[in-house]
């Protein structure tokens, strides 16, 4: 770019020199009309060329700065996301142990006793902490989703009455949707969470009342689109626009609004995870999100969800089953976190199951190769040192074709595309001992898995 600029400057200077020399020559000698026109043209062209060089260089510099800002913002969000996801994963292991042991205490402590009441308080606090970790996982795009073919028009219609109650009487809600929307692939529960979070933010930004407008429409972007913080790839999208007439934000606030725990609300009025959750859900759904805002003007959140090309299978979920939760089957438990491993083994053994525990996948394979053990169920974490749960399951199935599979994980976004993980049941951390034994019983009683 610098070399090109130098060429243009030199060219402009030469044109100016030629024009000047021609003018001198014209004064000294007789010159034809065509030569005179050429001199005039050169005199005019020289400053124009110089001006064009300056304008082009300025535009190029602005584009470079914009691209650099987009890259830095993307890198920052990615780094924060990895940190948040790692913290949430580790906390989920801790919360699994806390919730699990608390459940065991509640099962044994007499109802109404001090121990029972205190353990109940611990469980409520742990459940609140688990909710926070789920929001962090949503931001870091490591949340376990159940995507399906979804009509956003129907979803928005179903949310209409709920949003009106949430916003209160001072805020007017306006919907603009069409029944001819393209389908998208998304988790309906998470998309509802996105809309609810945006509505809460809009309400808080309009304490004296205002208007929240939500519009949904089809948009085709054959050449893509350039936005403030990112570039949208070409394609067909369903656009969701949420605009309020609230206080708005300055640019410094806008660029930080998706960061976890960043909030402009008074202390105790918000966790700073609402917009982080929105960002993570939209991005994990394959979409784009951009925000336009200015003080006194209001805020518009612009979301694009890719048009669905075909059905996408949902992540396997463990349905609720009633009845006897115990059993006597042999379970091979593989979990690298010692606290979670000990808790899980204890809860299963209390329910009558026989448990062989392994801290690492290599240990589990040694047990699977030992034919003196009968193994009815492989209960494995997904993310472990040395080998992921789905790969361990493949090797165990090769040795024990009839073994049943149940995975457990705080997050599984990095391996969610695994066919075996999609077809087997998945137990999300943190879980209580009751949820654990219910999931185990369900898998053992289900039809054989074809994996």
C-alpha cells in the first residue's frame, strides 16, 4: 500500500512538472490549440490525482482499522469464551459433588430436622450456582443444546402473552411477524431465553415506559453483509430485530455489552450474564448478532439465524421415568474428577448397583478386556485426559457389544458431532443422586442401542 501511494504521488508530481514546463514553453513559443488543451488538462489533472491518492489512502486506512477492530473484538470474545467455558466446566464438577452429597444427606436426615433444613439451604445455593454456570456455558458456546426444526413465527406468537406480563403496563409491545418464515435449526428453549433476556433489558432501559418492537422476517444476503463487529456470510437468514426506545448506550458500553459479568445496572440488580447468554446462544445456533445504540435514541439488537436446509437430529435426552430406580447390574464408571467419581459410585452402590471405578480411559479398557467381569453399563465422562468418552465407548463396544452407554458431561460442544454421543443418552452435570439413578435405570431398561 505504501509503494502504491508513492507511485501515485510521484505520478502526480511528474504531471505537475510536465504541466509547468508546458506552460513555460507555451509562453515562449506559439502552441497549437490541441497543445493548449493538453496543458490545461495537465494543470487540472495534477491536483485531482493528488486528491484521489489522499482519499483512497484515507479510505484504505479506515477499512484496515475497521478490520483490525473486528479481529481484536472476535479474538477477545473467543478468549473470554474459552476462559468462561473452562471455569464453568470445573465448577460443574464441584457442583455435582455438592448437589450429590447434599441429596444423600437429605435422603437420610429426618424431615424437619436441623440437618435436613440446613442441607436444603445448601442445595438451593448449589442450584443457583448451577444456573450461573449454565449461563457461562451458553456464552462460551459449550452448552448442551437440543436443536430442532423451528418456526420462529410460532415461537414468537406463543411468547406474546408472557412478554406482555414481563414488560408491565408502561411498556408497549409491538410484534411484526409473518407466517411465511423459513425454518431454522435451533433449540426452542434457548431461543425463548434469548427473547426473554432482551425483553428484560429493554424494560430496564425504559423505567418511565416506552415501546419494544420485535420484528421477524426472511432476508437473503447473496453477497453477505458487513457489520460493525463481524462479517456475515452469504446466504438466506431469518432476521429477528428487537428495538426499544430506552436510554440507549454509548459506544464504550456497546462494545462491552456481551462480556460476562459486565453490567451497567446497580449492584444487586443484575448478574451481567443476560446479554452474554444471548450472544452465546445465537452464535452456538450458527447465527449472527449485532447491536446499534446511542444515548437517548434506544437500542436495536439485530439477529440472523441461518435458513434450515434439512432436519437436524436432537441431542439425545434422558426422559423422566418413575418407579424403582435401583438395581443390581454391574456398572463401569469412568470419571477423571475424584470427587465426582466417588460421589457417583457411592450413589449407585446405595441403590444396589455394583460399580467398578476407573479414573482414566486406559484403566477402563483394562477392565473391559478382563472377561471375569460382567459389564452391563458404561457410565463415562465425555471430556477426559488422553481419550474422549465417545472413543472410549467405541473401543469398549468392540470388546463388549451388549454393553449399554450413558455419558455425563458439564459440556460437550467440542464433541457434540460424534455419532455415538448423539445416539447415546447424555446426563448433564451437575446432577443429583436421584437424577443419576433415574438416568441409569432408564438406559438399562431401554431397547438395545444400535451404535
